[in-house]
């Protein structure tokens, strides 16, 4: 649905609700409620028919044209630019950027790896493989390259950065996976009215986007050679391509990327380490680092120089010792090798990020989180991600941390109780109070069964044909509900309920249509879309039931309008959340919070952890700042026994 049609439908829904209330409760000109509501319902359906994209399906049903794909490519580039620009800002990469160096394995020549140099190197050779040790800056280099190309793009393909940890080479082809991720991260590509059919598929097929694939080493060792073979076949030598990997894992795969320039990210020297620390520190803090700098000059090949030779380690050290004493790293007994230093810095990153009011204020965190609880919560998330073999934490995936059967039962019981109580409460004050318990129980069971069905993810989701029609679906469901209520409580009540259901369905269609491809993807934004759909549907049905209660029971009983509003809000909520990821996330979040596994304000905690440097954002999901942090928290890098010497 185009932005114009979306706004027009929203405006029509609001006007229908206002005019219905005005005609029933404000006018004193002798207009029969049935006549007023009938005219309003017919006018509303006529508006939907004029705006219905399905009615104009002949223009949208065909494959995306070149003009459609040009528009989609431009909008996608804007969305990705905004997304990665925000992430660069959040990681502090716009200022005090620590340059990396690389050498081409073919000729051994090296050059500095700041963002401009990386872009220039790619423009000379648009197929590149970046190799390096853990923490060497491979992912950051890939992100800066993506950002630099988007900054300079005027035409041509769009770089699409993807973590290879989300690809199973045995389950799907690399281009199929890339297309699926396009639709998942940017659902507005399914907007056939704006971009035609199969826009995401054609963007990949016609090479209007090219892959920046981060982390070949995250694919299981036994599948890496096959993965590289599939990448070579899907993106031949003339196709732009970027790949990152740890050095040994790439060599073990034994399958080169055809036509690619392979470069090795080089370790930092002591001058670069000292320059970065001084740049990000105040004079007092920088002075505390002088013993470390002297040690690095005296032992340029020593264990501390080795430990601080990666951008990740230097960044960690700068964060950890912003208020601490770095000279403790000179203790050879506590820190005999690189592994011990890295583990110490990761541990201190997590512990020092939380529980300090000054650090929280400086990072603009929403609150000061208790250190021990924050560590426990992050450890739980890292354990869950390790069990599933993923490096991305999507909020909608939290449901997988609760057993599927247990989650379904919890969600069904909660929704059944809310919906059943709403119906029973209304019926208890209606003309048939004796039927209230039975009616409420029946409604609660119906809602619970629907919730169990929805939780299975096997519920049919019509995508084609007449079920894509805004006017047909709204008209059919509204008519069905209206006939039932009309038979029970009279024509006026039936018309109110029918119109309200039609408005609710139209709103759901409108709000579910992603017209903003240019909007950057983020966890908060994707969750906000679900929340808007929930509360809009709930409020519409609250107004419907309030108006119906006033019509049916108003002449004889007081307070029925308010009771109808409250009951309608509860029932509307249950019907709105059934198929939304937000509900099942909420059920899982509450259950895990009750057990102490996660905080009550989970999204605020994750966003604060990102601001404090423990997490980073990748589209609509979060990741730990580095795989080393996740592995350490999950116990994949257990603490080594320290010598007492």
C-alpha cells in the first residue's frame, strides 16, 4: 500500500469512528440510528473500494518493472545508509577511529585501512577478502566499507552487509538466503503497489545489490568449503563481493574466492596503540598509561604487545581503564599471555559497564543497572544464543528461550482469561446475567484455542486472491459480526458492531502494510509496528462495544457505555495480538523475568547495554560487541587457572 493510500485509510477509519459516535450520541435532529449507520457503513466501504490496492491489482500483480526496481534500489540505499550511519555513531567510529593496516597476500604490499582507503581499494578491485585474527577489525572494516560505498553511491549496486552466521549452506542457496534476509530486514519490499511483485528477488537476480559477507569462520568447519563453492557459483568473477574470515579458518576451507584480492589485516604497533589511547583519554588517564607505553617500547614482541595488537583489545582497554589503573596489566603472574589479557578485558568490560552512575550518565543510559544482575542476564542470553548457534539476538526470537508447549499454554491461558473476563463482565450487567459465566467461559475457551493455533506458526496466512482485498475482507467480516449482533440485540447494535469490525480490519490492513522502505530497521522500530497494530485494534473494538452497549442497554441501565468500552478493550486486545510477534515476546519476557532470568524492562536493558558498549545493533537485531564477549559469557572461553607466581 502506498503512503498516500495508507494515510487515506487511516483518515477514513478515524472519520468513521467519529461520525458514528456523533450520529449516535450528539445529533438531535430525529435521524434514525439505523439510517445513519447504514449510510455511514456504505460510505466507508465505498472509500475502501476506491483505495483498495487489490482492486487495482492489474497494475501491481506483474513483475517489478525497471522503474519499480530503480525506486526500490534508491529507497533501500537510503535505509541502509541511515541504519549503518547510526550504528557507526553509536560505536564511536566517526571520531577517534583506530586505523587498521593490511597487506595484500599476492604482492605483500600494505596500506592504511581507514574508511576512505578501504573504499578506494574496493573501487580498484571490487572483489575482496579480508582476513585477520579475532578482534583484528574485520567486521568493522566491512561495516566501514559498506558505509563508505553508500556515502559515495550515485548509481550501481547497493552493498548489503550480512552475517554469515545466519546462513545454513545445507538448507538454502546463498542467493535464496540473501533474498530472504532482504525481505526480513526490509518488509516494505513486499509492497507490490510501489515496487511490483518479487522486488526483493529481482534485486538479487539482477545484481542491484551485492553481498558483504561477514564471518566465514562462523560457519561450521565441515561446511565452509561447500559454502565458498556456492558463493563462487552464485557470484561469479565479475560480480562485486566482500568476504571476511579468520585467517586459519579460511585457509582450512581450501577453496579460494575466484577473482578476489585477499588481504591480511596487520597487528597494531606500539605507536598506534599509544596514539589511540591518548586520543580517547583525558590527560590524567593518559598519564596512567605511560608505564604501559614504556613497556611496549621495551618489549615490542612481548606478551602485552601481542595482547594489545588488535583494534578490539585496544578499544576494550580504553573503555575498561577509562577510570581504572592499566598498570595492573604489567603483572606477568596474573596475565601470562594474550588469552589471559583478552579474558580479563572482556570480564572488566561487562562488570565495569554496569553499576556505575557516572558511566551510565556519560553513556546516556536510561538507568543504573545492578552489576551482578546485568552480568547474570547477559550470561543467560549468551547461553541461549550459543545453544541455538546464532550470533544475532532478535527480540522476536526470545520465545525460543521458553519451551514451545509451555509458551503456548501460558499465552493461551492469559489471552483466554482476558477475553473471557471481558465478555463475562459485560454480560453480567446485560439483560441475561445468568448466562454470564457460561458465555465468558465459552469466549475464553475460544480465544485460548485460537491462541494455541496461532502459537504453532502453522496458521494459514492468505497471501493471494481475494483475501488481499481491503474492501472484501473488511466487508465480509463486518457483515458477519453485524448479522450476529443484529439478530441478538437489534439492527442498530448490529450496524455498530459490523462497522466497528470493518474499521478494525481496515486499520489492521493499513498498519500491516510497510510503506516506509527508506526507514532504517532497528529493534525499537520493528517492535513499534506490532504495538501500533495491537493498541489501534484494541481501541477500535473498545469504541465498538461501548457504542453497542449504549444502544442496547443505555435506555434502562447507567454506566453501560463505560463498561462496554472496558470490555471491548479487553476483547479487542485478545483478538489483535494473536498473530503478532510482540505478544509471544511479551509472554516469554514476563515468564523469564518472573524466574529472574531477564529484567522486566528487557528492551531498555538491551538498548542501554548497547550504549555501554557491550552490545551492538545489526538491523533489527542485537549482537554482542564481539564473538569473544559472547563466548566468554557463555562459558566457551572458561577462565584459565592463574599462576600464583
